[in-house]
């Protein structure tokens, strides 16, 4: 039935499904019911977050990938494993980290038996943003690491360019008070780098994460 017939917007956004005042567990429990945009339908399941709900660092990625969609856990695929290695190498304690995505359902294009990753549009990012805002409000991390362009659109605005500002500490006023953001690339871009540039791309990601480690160390 079309939205014209039902009178309901095609992408109402997630707000009406986000429980007010809920902790991370309550948010996670409510997310499977979300119909804030059309991405829920072809996906296997919602993929919410993982890690310490009282973490000092939140890592925000793009959307779940194929492996994450099947397992229901974020950052367990190849890019997630690379990110974990980079976090360890930067000296950030895994117990200090909360991981989530700007968009909670896998967007893909079917091709034969395969499902090809498809970048979320601004409308999907906007629709899903209430979940991210609610998570960051309850986790209240000291630093938010912005992994790639989709997370940057959600958290720092549509015009923000990660490549221009990676590794910088960006101070912004948010609805929960002042917050520090450190933008960097998404770990999948390291995996996609040509063979002869991959080590360099990985080292640059670790260097950006060391900026985060420095902020944590300075805060004590
Ligand atoms: S992508 Fe986000 S807004 Fe869209 S249905 Fe999934 S949880 Fe809801």
C-alpha cells in the first residue's frame, strides 16, 4: 500500500519508536520494531550497538554490513576486525569503547546470491538519527569517533568533510552539552585501499585513534 493511500509518510523517522528516558538496553529492545524508513524490510534484523554502555569513547560507523546483518552484532565483519586491531594498537582499552552505527539496518542491492553494500542516503541517516542521539545521550561519552562520511553527516552536518578534518578534535555543542568529536575514515576504506597503500592507510587510522587515546589519557 503506498504512503499516498495510507496518508503516512514513507520515512516517518525513528522518533516514535525511541522510548523516552530508556537506557541502552531499553533502546536495543525497542529498535526491532522501528519502521522509521524502508530499510527494515529487506534486512535480516536491526543491528543496534555493542560494548560498554558507560564507555568514555563511542565509535560511530555507517551501517551494518552483510556479516553484521546476519549476526545482529555491529563491527564483527572484516572492517570491524580491522577497527578492533587499530583500537588496540592505538592503546585504547576495549572496555572503554561503545560501538554503534548511524543507520541500524543494512542497505544493500541484491545481485544474484550476493548482497552488495549500498551507501545510505541522507534521508535514511536523518530517519535513523533519533536512535543515535538517544544512545549518545545515555552513554554520554567523553569522545565520539566519527568513522567516515555517513557518521559525519549524522553527527557533524551534511557539509562536513572527513578527509579535510581527520584526526582533528572538533568541539561542538550538542543537546546533551559540549562534546568532542574526532573524525576519521571508516575502516572499510582501509580494506578497499590498493595493496601498496593499505599499510599507510591503516597507520593513518591508528594515528587518528591515538589522538583519542591522548584525550582519554589527559582526562585521567
Ligand atoms: S534504518 Fe533506522 S530508521 Fe530505518 S527502520 Fe532501521 S532503525 Fe528504523
